[in-house]
C-alpha cells in the first residue's frame, strides 16, 4: 500500500513538472516600501497603470520608486551561464 502511494505521488509530481508554466509580471515598488504586482497596461510620464485581479489601478509617479519586470523561469528552462568575476 505504501509503495503504491509513493508511486502515485511520483507520477503526480512528474505530471505537474511537465505542465509547469513560466511566470512573468510587472512589480511597481512604492516609496513607502510596499509594492504592487500586475500586468503593465500603460507607462506614461505622469503615471503607471497596472491590471490586477480586481481591475486597473493607476499610480502616480510621485508615489513610485521603480518599475520592475519580474520573470520566474520554468523548471525546464536552463539557467543562464554567468562568467566568473574578474579580479
């Protein structure tokens, strides 16, 4: 019984790794230390508009520290080769 459970768990883990998706989103860092994650809709001179689950949110530039694009690579993607630092 235990070996059957282990086999089913291994098969489930293998199936989930095959359908692993890549996650990409924009993160707006606010000056108060918080951040907001979403899809960038508009990046204008006076404001940034993000699409979040509840709708679109417009954040004025005076509240923004930086806008960052975040990409979490999938399990199957090979890591990028980083050369060693030169002394």
